[in-house]
């Protein structure tokens, strides 16, 4: 029975019975590719307290500026009431929203010297809507908060002290440095260099890599040569463990082969028929290739290099073939 079943599976595979799966790296409609918290883990001690920027990489392939996309952020706290809920809800600014917002932890701040850390996460929901299509995402925004004892109420008042975070009646303290951070702390991975083969080099050090907030224009790219580039990355842990993906709105992965005809773009959109944008060791992708269609495409060519670490840290760089406007 086992051999008969195996034979049937093999025969079906050879005959093309299995459904063709779309390439997950092709952006053919509204997509939320990543959500970054910066810093990746905020340490709520010292002064001033950190403000955390949360930004979403949301892409509509037919609208590079995303002018028709509606954005909404909310805390995913459930319906149950609990102590401190109002403080958490006050962390989010009021709308209307864009694709990024700032979470200000000042309301939870108090001066600390010697502390024990508690690792917490703020569940932040993000919705992107374009017409009848809505993409829902949840980003867990990690933060480290000191564990402290609630002070006793002032003698003779009988009034309880509200909240675990005392205020500063004489004004905020002088700026202080946070103590040594525990293992739960994490940094976002960083793209430090992008070098186009036979072309220009952009680096974080010289300020030519714009980062998540702006695209990098890499010059004209032809179907005869394609876009061939190397990258360098940095992280607070081993960079070999980073996930690096190259998303695209059009074109095909890899570099053109002058001895082969251009593949049919319909077949190329299916799993098993496409190449890979990664040109070296897949466990440590550092070399990439992309080629536009020889007959062009009505969609603007946009590439997104997305970096992720194993603890939720994320970053990206949009890459646009062509010259900056």
C-alpha cells in the first residue's frame, strides 16, 4: 500500500498535479512587508525616556507614494479592564495616522538607579486599507521596565499613591544614562553598505544610505545587464543568522543569461519555475540579482531589501532603479 501511494504521488508530481503557488517575493497587490520598532527594545530608565518610532513597510505596487492607503493604529488589549490600561492607552497619539507613529513612554517614566528589569511587550495593531482590501498586522513592541516597589502614602494623608511610577514635583531629573542592559535587549539589524557591481557604492558611514524612510536610487538598469549588487549588514548578534529578503513589484529574480531566452513571466510567477535573487550562499545572503522585463512593465520597478533578526528586530531599504528625481 505504501509503495502504491508513493508511486501515485510521484506520478502526480511529474504530471503537474500540485497547485502552483505564487512567489511570495512578488508584490502584486497591497502588502504589509514589515513593521519596525526603533529602538527594537526600549529601556525605560534614565532621562529622558525613549520615544519609540513604529513604522510599517506597506506597499501598493500601483501607487509608489501610497496616497490612497488609509492607516490605522490601535492597542490590542482585549476587552477586559485592568489596572494601568488607561496609562497604556495614553501612549498612542490620536489620529489621523500615517504609516508610522511615535509611542512616547514618558508617562511611564521614573528615575532609577539600581534596578531589576522586567521584559514586556506592547501589542500594537496596524491596519492598511485600500478600497475594499484591508491588511491587518500586529507588532509586539518590546520594552524593558524596571521593577520597583510602590511607595507608601505620605504619613497622615491616608491617600494611596496612584500608579507604580512616581512623579517629579520639583521637575524632571538631570539626564542620566541607563544601567547595564539584560539579555532581553535587542537592536534592529542595519544595512551598512550596498555596492552595485561596476557601479556606485552607498554606505551608512558616509550618509548615502537613506534607510527605511526613503528610497535609494541606484541608476538605470537594463534587461541586458540587470541589477547586480552586494550588501554588508550589522547587528548586535551574529549577522549570519539574519533573514534577508528581496521583494519586487515587477521584473524577475537573478541576472540575465545571454545564452537563454527570457522566461515567460506567467510561469515565472509560480513556485518551482523562478530563480532566486540570492546569488551566493542562501544561509548568508549577501549577493543579489534582479532583472527588469525586456518589454517593460506598466508598474514602477521597486525593490525592497528586508532584514529581520530572530528576536523581532527589523529594518529595510527600498531600492528604485533609475535616477533620483
